[in-house]
């Protein structure tokens, strides 16, 4: 990120992987940035599918001694999560991860992505979407067809190649940060001045949550999609 923050992963053997900063050269080359972002995406996908694997088969979940307490807490989840109703979800780079892992993981029933970023997506994902799954892609206004047509237009073939009933929608008034947890830590009176969202952010978030429930249960998306469009 421009403020020098970044996610990173430490593997079980202590190796730090793949979420390093862009070099000055990579910042000037879209192709070099794409290659690094795709490596990051691949690592995120491995992590996502590893979590699902572990939920389905707790015996496959191996932890270091220092994580034994976490393992006990994790074990308590097993058997309570229905992986037959698997929905991958994410925001921004996480949205790209959700789309890509849904394409790859045949267990996924659906994907719910907020402002998905197309730059790191593999060509096959961009061209074919996820034929076995239903996708709902929700864009904020700056990520929509008027403000960022290049990103938006690249999402349309993904929707076309995915299961019937997939949607892409742009919500006027929302910005990229409206979907993150940042608004939760800022008093509502400051949302407008910070450009986070129009009045009624809670309504949009509740609708998004309802859509996730719809796609996980296989019920019709149209009622909540119509509300979101309004």
C-alpha cells in the first residue's frame, strides 16, 4: 500500500513469504506488478483452501507447539461448519482472491466479492469465471463502469462465464473504504466528511450480509439485489 503497510504470511518453518513491498521498478511497470500480485494471490488461495481442508478433515490440521491453544479452539469449530454451502468472500485484493479461489475450488457454491481487483487475476479466471458457482460482485462508485471502466469491463466476462443468476452491481455513493472495517471504528457522524459512505451505510452492509446468506442457502438473490440497486 502507499502508506507502506502490507500483509504477510509466516509459514510453519518460519519462512516469510510473498507479501513483500513493490520495488520502485515494479511500481512503474504494470506487468511486473501483475506478476508479483499473482504470486501473492496464489499464496492467499493456498491459505483459503487449506482452511477448508482442515475444517473437512481436522486430522490434516498440523500445528506447531506454540499454536496448540489455537488448535483446540479450531477443533471446536469442526462439525459446526457446513462446507457443502461454501462461499468465498473478500474485498479488493481479497475480492480477487475470492473470485480466483472460487474458480479453482470445485467445492465452492458461490463467491461474494466487494470491489474485486482484476489486476492479479489469471487470464483463465478472467475469461471463464467460475462455471460451477454463483458470483455476486458489488462495486463501490469509484470502481464502477463510469469511474473505472477498465476494471469493471474485465469483470463482465467473469459473470458471463459463471453460473446463471450471477450478478455485478455498482452502489452509488459508496467508496472503496466503505466495505472495509474502517467505518466500524469511526463515529457515524464522521462518515460523510471522510467520504466513507452516504447515510445508511448500515443498510448496505445488512443487505450484503443477506446476499451472502442467500447464496449460501441457494435461495433467490433477486429480492435483495433489487433492494441493493435502489
